[in-house]
């Protein structure tokens, strides 16, 4: 294992990451887009939202996915092989008035992923959209939802993704819900 620090909102950082991976490993077989943020002022009316924070959510959640997918596709097309995994959110499938900006950013990422699935198929590149429901991550900061203890552990979600990817024909849309 190795690490590389990059800002998903900067295309140059993503290019540098891809180049680092190519130099270190010789190829990129799988690319996982998993950046996501929200902000604590969820549930505010539109006119009360912090527009800078809103812009940052879109930069990370949508453009981070776009930049990663762009670079991965560029590398994988030459080999006619690869897998791109976009960790999106259950919020991309059903809106939540309490999380309007986050939901909008994830709907945008979903639209991008669906377009990418169609584009990449001709080059034998698999694009998998993952829609997990509530997870116990630091996206919540210090203000965890009241039912946070019932949220899924990241390791559980990772296992579900691996189970899907190791199938002969992985599902393109993987919805992972927590037990109610």
C-alpha cells in the first residue's frame, strides 16, 4: 500500500495521482471515486444557505467524481479494460429536504455516472454506481444524526462492493441499505 495526497477539486492533482499510480504500478485497473462532503446547515431554506459552502459541496461531490472519472477513462480507454467505481449515495435516488444541497450534488454525480456507463461500455470499461444509505463516517462532523448508531460501518459497505466486483458480471447499480 502507498499513499498520495490530492485535492479532488483540482484536475491537476487528479492527473498527478493517476501519473503516480501509473509510474508505481504500471497501469490502473480500478479507480474508485469516493469523495463526499456536506455541511452542518442542512435543512435551511434556500435563501438562508451559505452559498460558498454550497459551491464547495458541488466541487467535491460532483466535480471530484468528474475529474476522477475523466482521468481513469483516459487511461483505461487505451487498454480497453478497467473498472470505475463511483460511491454516490442513496440520496441520488430519493431526495431529502433536510439535505437539499448534498442531494443535488449526488443527483448530479448519478447523472454523470449513468452517462459514463454508456460511454465506457464500448471500450470494455465497467462503471459501477454504488448507492449506500447512512454510513458511520466523519462526513457528519460532530453533529451526528440521532440514529447514527444504526448506520452501516464503512467496512460492511466495502465488503458488499468487493462481493459485487468479484462476480463474473458485476451489477452496474449497487444499492446498499442499512437494516431498518
